[in-house]
């Protein structure tokens, strides 16, 4: 029976002996359903008649089972793509008011990567649907609350790119994007290998966000390195997730397709699709790219290795702006701060040259946005009284715990019991951040607390360095896969989508990070960082399309959550422990 399900997919081609084994009042329909299930579970292509109708039923079944998108079929489907698939899935869940917890772990991770919906944002959407009552049962009403385009995703030059010829572009294309799409279609028609590295990187990103191209991953001759922690992804025990878990565990020992296939005992198609998905999600990186896939000297210049700063800015230095999508540009006012430099100011004004920019003298760096039909929005550091509490609030929100906050003048006479199991601590105040041994902790705190409030974070591993991430976050500009994986896993890309400034994260190992601080505004005394923030801002969708309302709502939510936090802590005694 199984051999027939795989080799003979049309009912009329079956032998009489096989037909007799098919039970049910409608044998042909029963056989069809068995074939759909077999192809869905084993990740194989259908080669029977009317294959597109078959794929529609297969996609519908996978979506209802909340399975991760079948990327092995992506280039053969003419009616959907990963973004549309997940939007339909989210509509189904919201319409039936199901919890976020019903999503398998890997499906949730891919939704976050492509759509940008995480647990908190889904919970908010679910509450909005409940508030709307019967209207929320209408799919069109739900779609109106969901994103219209996919997020930017990290793409490797060795990935294959192909056109989605059935899709209509949803935004005006630039000349570079039109030329890029023409070359992709020509190479696709000639059946040549369309490596993403052959095309302009920025144009390719624009085409992906317009949903007229998609990516595929060929992994037959590639060896892999496991680059992300896997513990939080080992709880999928059903559906395709169980295969992903099994392959993920094997990748800790084996490096190539053949070895993993033998060790797993799974079908080759399942292993190939699993490796492709795990690569998309950032778990795996290739270790023999130049030998097995493509000579990097043949790649488009936008993919060539640059300095760290140049590489971060490649896709943002000359932003393309489509004025048809907004009635007016956002007006920007920069607060310079005491330590501003003329070179930093010029760099920011140049990168925001398409927008009206003014600047004023101020004590601390700040940036304000205004338009005629939206509430103004300002990003600046809080006053001396509120700033430490806000930092504590953000540390808790970003999952950094436990954390000890000590107010200025507080005298700590003994190490708290919760900290006795730790040997090293990250101690930081306004102008101090350093790793301190437990034996030296009380002495160091005694000196700092004379003039500063202090935060103490116990470390499970030794402190390596501080990494600065400009806001809004541009994942394509972050070369370190471990850092970008951390930002995705913690949902920080979505959370900081409507912030302007930067965060600092502490690297405790190559795969372990914690958020330690957040700053608002553009630091005009640091040209390189100011330029990174300005470049990311120029590419932020809300800024490009003058959607200040989204930023205002985000700020209001932040204020509400911060007030809830402050109501739950006792600030009078100068000692606060969270986590």
C-alpha cells in the first residue's frame, strides 16, 4: 500500500488488488485523502494528474494541523507563499479564539521570522478580536489587523532565488528591483542556478518584501555547523516538529546530509527539508560554502565582504522612498546633546536627506517626530529619578533576571541569598560596567553607591564583551548569527520596532547574551553609532510611510506597562530584587 501511495497517485492507475484494500463508501475519495496525508507526512512531491488541486488540499491540511510551511514545494506552488500561508493560519486561530500555546514551537518560530507575530502581539490581537465580538469571525476583519507584508529576513548568498510569477507586486518597484526581477526570471527560465549572491542585495530584499520572489535551499553537498542553542526547541513531539527535533539533535554530532540520513533512519526527503528549515531558522550555518556552492568572487558587489560599519549600512545608505504611499513626510527634530560633533550631525542629516530635519541645542540627545495628522512622538532619556526604574523595567521585560537594583546611598552589608550560588556578577551604573567576583562585590558596591544607583546581574558564564545594537533593529545588518538568533528568539526585533536609540547586550559566550541597557535618541557624539541608527530609521516602514500612529500607540503601551511595573515594586527602601 505504501509503495502504491508513493508511486501510483491516480486512482485509475491502481491495480485491482490495491483497490480492494481501500475501505470506505467512496474508495476513490478515501485513496485521495490517504495520498494527501502520505505526501504531507513524508515531504514528497505529487506527480499525478491535477497536481495543483492536490497541493491546495495538502496545504489546507498542513495549515489546519498548524504545521510549518512545506518549503520543499515552494517553487511548485502557484497560489500561495510562506507569508500568505501563515496569515491564513493566524486568521484561523484568531477566528476560533485559540491560544498561542497551540502553535508548535517551530511553526511559532517561523511565524515570528516572517510575519513578526510573537506571543505578546498575538495575545493583544486575540483580545481585540474578543472585544469586536461577532465581527472578529469575519476573516477580512482579522486580516486588517495583521501585517500586510513579510519582514526582512537574513538571506545567504548561496540560497537559491526564484520568481513567484503568480503574485502581483503590492508596492511600486524601483528601477534596480525591476532589473533584478528581470534577471531572476531570465535565469529561472534558462534553468540556471539562481544563487541570491548573483543579484543586488538591496533589490532582492525589496522584491522579497513585495512577495514576488522566494528562496530555496539546496543542501546535498553542504556540511553544517550548529550555531544556536536547541534546548527551548525540543518540546515538539508531534507532526513534522518531531522530525525537526530529531534532526536538530543529530546535528550536534553529524555535519552532512548523508551522515544525518543514515543516523536518523528517516526518508531522505524529510532530512533534506528539515535541514533546509533549520537553516532558515538560523540553527545551522554552512562550513564549506566557497568550495561546494559558488565562488564568492562571482557574487554581486553588494555581497562582498566590507568593514563592519560599511556592511551594516550597505542596504540603507541610499534609501528608496515611494511618496505615493504617504501624503507627507515626517518632520524630524534632533536634540543634539552636550557632546555632539559636527561630523555626526552631518552624517545623520545626509542619511535622512529625504526628510525635513531640524536640530536644536539640548542637554541630552533626543529625537522628535511630527506630522499634521498624528500625535507628535519624542524619544529622549528619562529624568534622573525615573531612569533607573525604567531600566529595571526593561531588564525584566527583556528576560534579564535575576537583577538587583540598589538606590544611591544604600548600604549593602551582605550578599543576598539568591546570589550565593553565583561566582561572578555584572555590576553597572551610569558610567561603570564591569565583571566583579563575589569576594569583591560588597567592596565595589560600597564605592559606587556613594554617588550612583547600581544594577547587579549574576552571571552563569564569564562576561566577554558589550555589543551595541542600533534601534530600530536591522537583522540584515548584523553579521553575527548568534546575536541575530538571540534577538529573534527573545522577540526583540518586533518589540523595538518603534524605538529610536540603541540597546546594549552583554555577551557571556558565543551563544549566550543578556540585555543590560536601553538608550533613547541618537547619540550625536558618536558618529558611527549615530549613522547606524539614522540608516536603520530611514528603512523603518513606519518612518518611510509616515505611520506615526503606530509609534504613538507603542509608546502608550510602554507607558502603561511601565506604570504597572512601578506599582508592583517598593522603591522606598532602595533595594529591589526582580526575577
